[in-house]
C-alpha cells in the first residue's frame, strides 16, 4: 500500500511577521499533484495542522480546501492533532467527516484503528494524537504524567487492539512526539518545546510491533529507526535555522510482508531563506550578494560601529530582509551582557548600551541628556502615582 506521510503544516504561521499563507497554499497544490501522480492510496498527516489553537479563518479555509480536493480524488486522509492544535476544535464533526474518508483523531481515549486493505490484505492505521501528559495520563491509563509513560500506555492499547485484528494485518501508527536521541536529532528553532511533564524524548523502541510509524513534531526529515520510524518534516521552513534544509513529503511503500521503503519528494520553495554576514557597505555594493536579492534574509552586520538606518538601507537592495543583527567589536568582551550590566542603575545601563553600540563611551553632554531623560521619567511616574 502506498501512503503519503506529511506533518507540521502550521497553517496560518508567519515568518518574522511575513505571512506564509500563499506559500502554504502552493504546498497544498503540490500535495494534491503528488497524490494524483504517485498513485497514493491514503494521506497521513501527523499533527500540527495549524500553528495555534485558534487559527485564522484563512488557515481553516485552506485546510478545508485541501481535504475537499483529496476526497475528490477518492483518497482517504488520516489526521491527528499536534501540540499546536486545539484537539477539540480540530476534532469537530470528526464522526461525520469519517463517512467522507477524512479520519481526524484528537481524542486520547479512542484507540481504534482506521482500516484499509490492498491486494495483500488488511492494513490497520492507528492514529495517536499528541498526548499532553498532565491531561492524558489518566485517560490512557499511564502510571504517571510523563511523556514516556503516556506514550507507553497508548502503544500498549494499540498492541492490544492489533492482536485482535485478522492474521497478517500490517500496522501503521501516527504519532506526534519527540522520538529518538537528543544528540542525534536535527532540531530547529521553529519547534515548540514540549518538555513540560518531564523529559519530552521517548525511545523509538516504544513503537515495537508497528510496521511503520509516521511521526510529526520535528521539522526536518529524519529516521530515528531506519525506515520503520520516520519524521516527514514540515513542508516549509519556519525559521532561519532551517535555511539549508530540504523540505519534503515522504512516500511510504508498505509491502506484503510489512517491510517498508521510503521515498522523499521535495516540496516547492516559494522563496528561499538564507543567512548572510558582512559589512553594510559590502552587502550593498558587492555583486556576489546579488543572488540573495529575492531571498528571505537574516543579516548579521559586522561593522565596527552600528551603521545609520541599516534595515532601511539593506531593504533598498534586499527586499526580503526579515531579521537584522549588528555585531560590533564590543561583542568580543568577556562575560555575558547580563554580567556586564550587573549592579548598574538605569543611567549606568544606558551608558553601557551607548558604549557597546559605538565602541566608545558617551560624552559628557550625552550623559547629561540621559540623566535628564531618566529624571523626567522618574518625576512623571511620581506624578501619575500621586494622581491615583
């Protein structure tokens, strides 16, 4: 049987204030084309459909459009909620939608599979939504409100049900969790931390007995356990830490004997991300930087002093500058910035800031201006308090 495994769409997300809904819409177009061209028999979406619990209307409309088009092709869809999703909202009308072939699972209490069949026999797909330990541990019968405990209990229920399926049934599990080894996992800055409730990491061996495990949560394609346990990754880069990542969907070929082969198909890149570094003058004049003029950019300036209006000047050449960091010689000072400010009052902190930004202290006149400003703020605050 041929599945398409995808996850972490994060519909409605923006990149440093830049809306990404148009790019996400082009991903949906691409997804439908792949399903049609590759003879996909079911689509598995492993959580984080939306970027937040209450998504914008446009994001809901895009998800609706994706479902209608896939169902129109006669291809069933299995979806689980992730840690970004509101389980109750995503699960609205799930029973009715299942009649149309859209199987949305958000309830930890539901351990039943979605059943398929191909020429080689039955396939049972077990959707395991994201399990918030404090909320789900009693529901799934876990021994404690920990990530490993709730997933262990959920998989025990999956194995119990699988043991009652017809002989030869192949099993597929969808889950949204941090699976693997923190030292080996490829992390990005766009993944929300789920460490509340003890360690968020669970071993891949937790899924023993399943022929394939379609994971969501980590945004890069990776395989914690060969081809049997894999993350598809997100379809778009959602942080500059993913600038060099190849985004893809995964085609899963489940053979008659339960063995699995994976094929990645790269997603379209609406506008590439890049991180660049140099002096403002070099970035504005050097021809070698022209290839980045149509990228989304994170720029680090290495000028000795902070240039005047650097963002505006950069955007005259690079319209996609979204993030700007200025590194001056003061960055090399030993100790953290917090340590350098320890014990300073408001005026001292302001003077240190001026020194760090220009690599030279404030003048006497500048110190006087700062002192007057802080005094005016202090007096203003006292007046407001007295008026209450």
